[in-house]
C-alpha cells in the first residue's frame, strides 16, 4: 500500500498518511488527494498572506531610511554653508 510506504519515510504529515490510507481502503483515493490539495493550498495562501504582512513594514522602513539618507546628503551641505555665513 502507498500509505505504508509513505509512513516508513517520515516525510509527510500524519494527515496525509491517514487520508491516503482512508482513500486506499474506501476506494476514494482521488477524492482524498483533491481534499489534500485544497487543504494545503489554503495553508499556503495563509502563509503567503502572513509573509506579505511581515515583509511590508520592513520594506517601508528600508525605503524610509534610504530617503532620510538622501535628504541628509542634500541638506547637510546647505546647513554647513548657512552656518559658515553666520560666523563670518
């Protein structure tokens, strides 16, 4: 049986092994695979949504830091020039 071969490998979660075993014994293996594909598809969508929510603030912070560096690079020479004129 496929489920026995998969169980030996310790590669798949127990849900997959159980669903394959049920599909083999009841003759509905194709339906079980469709269920597993839908289940793991939903899981993957949830993970990718969460990953996007985590990465978004990091990207915004990085862009903000780059913008601040550019503005400082433009404004510091002007500030130095104005401070030198005030002294002289």
